[in-house]
C-alpha cells in the first residue's frame, strides 16, 4: 500500500471519529451516585397572527386621468370686413351675456340703410296707389304685381343692410371671462379675424375615459372625485354625459362630468387625477389580501379552529390595496391567519400572538431536571 493511500485512509478515519464526537448525547452520566440528567426536546407550536372576519363597507375604485375644460369657450371673431373704431372690454375681465366688446366703423352701412329706407317708403306708396287702381279695375294684374314685388324687394334689401349693420357691433354670446385681445383700435379686420377669446369657467367640465367593462357603471348622476396639481384638496364632479360608443383604439368610453368652480381656481386645460368608485358593498366580509393564497382552481385561506390551522377554500369579490372581499367560504367572527403561513399545515396546533399559551404537561415541558443535591 502506498504512502498516499495510507494518508487518505487516516484522514477518513479521523473525520469519522470527529463526527461521532460531535453528535449530541441525549443522556449523559454524572458523578458516581448522582442521578442522570435528562434533556427532553419538543417543537413548540408556530406563532401566528390572525384577523377576525367582520363586515365593513368596501368600495372598488378605479384611478384614471382626465382634463379640465371650460363650460363654454368661443373664439370671438369679426363677421365682416371693416375698421375697428372702439374696443370696449378689458383683458381678463368678466362680462355679461350681450355685452358690447368691439364697435366697428358703421358710417357707410348707416348711409346705405337710410337710402334703402327712403326707396322702400317710395315703393310702398306706389304699391298702395297701384292697389287702388287695381281694385277699381283700371290696371292689369301685371302692373299691380310689379309694384308690389318692387316694394317687397326693397324691404328685403333694407333687412339685409340692417343685418350687416348689427355685425359692426361684436357682442359677448354668453357671460364669461374675456381673454387677451388680438387687435387694436384703428386696425382693419377681415371676416374671421380673431378678436379675443371668451371663456365661461364656472362650472368646469371634467373629461376622462373608463374601460369599456365599467361603462355601465357611469351613467348621468354618478359622482367622481378628482385632484388637480396646484389646487389644494380633492373636488367632486357629477357625470352628465357618456359617449354612446367605445373607442376602438383604446377600448375605453369617454365620460364628461361637471364641477363648480367659484373663483376660477380650476383652469381649463389642466391635468386631473380622477378616482372613481366603481362598485360598493356596504357589509362586505373582508380579510387582508396577504391572507388569500391563490392555488390551482381557486383560492384559500387558513383559519384557526380549536387551536389548530385548517385550510378553507374561498371565493372573492372586490379587491382594494390591502383588503379582499370574501363572498363565500367564511363567516363573521372566524379567525384567519395572516402571518406565519409558510409554517402551518392542516391540523397543526398554532399559537396565536397575543393569546396566553396553554399550559403543557410535564412530559412535554421541555425542561431539564437538575440532579438531586444529596
């Protein structure tokens, strides 16, 4: 046998001896005449925390984004060509409906109206004389129709001039706040020239979109909450309209709500975080979400029955950030294990945190009996 082989055998033997010495002894001998010192080792029940099932109000919420829009908004423009004579509004001021904002030079149209009015008066007198002659049978039908038609045409011409004349005065179509002006006095404007912007911001409109599966839950009258950056606190809006179709690109349904805005704190165009209460159960049986364990074909929780852990299949409903509604499988008052789930087994005795542990028998106390002092 070679030297290398002998050395290997000695290493193996030495390792075996050390392993034997390291094995703990269950019974050790004391001095002569002393009683034996016995050590009994038993596993204590795992310590767990429980949640007592109780009914509570639970709401399923949906968080989405939206935007603030003015209740009414219009670009104020000129409808005719002409020269700006007076600007009668202040930028950023609130004006009532019908307020005169801009007056244009109307002298030419005023003269045309006076001329048309004079011609109409003359034509009406002539038509009246022709009617008398026609009634007496002195003129033909054609002569009378010609005079009456001329008077009607001049009346229509006068109405047209008066309509153009009213367009020289640009008025607010509704009450609101006037924006920045885009023209100056003395400027010549053409039709569709932008004068300013008129916005009504009380109330404001909140527009957002919800997934199509929730569309039926958001009819008119539904209340939602929203927050806007830079505005303290949350606000409420009431849904008044829902788009009657689904957007095929996003699979969502646009929804509009209205919210009071006294003082104009909410600005149109602002971004909003919207919180929607989709569904609410006033007396839901709930458990912490960490207590529900998904498994093949369903879900289960562990409950404490007679001091032992037992699995229980359950069905769930609404889920929030830290709560789950249990629709079947549990009753109010039952205790559901929420910690130590990896240690429990069916029928295994457990110790509930905060409860006094039961007194153990001497045989399983796990104490060490000291030698008698003789």
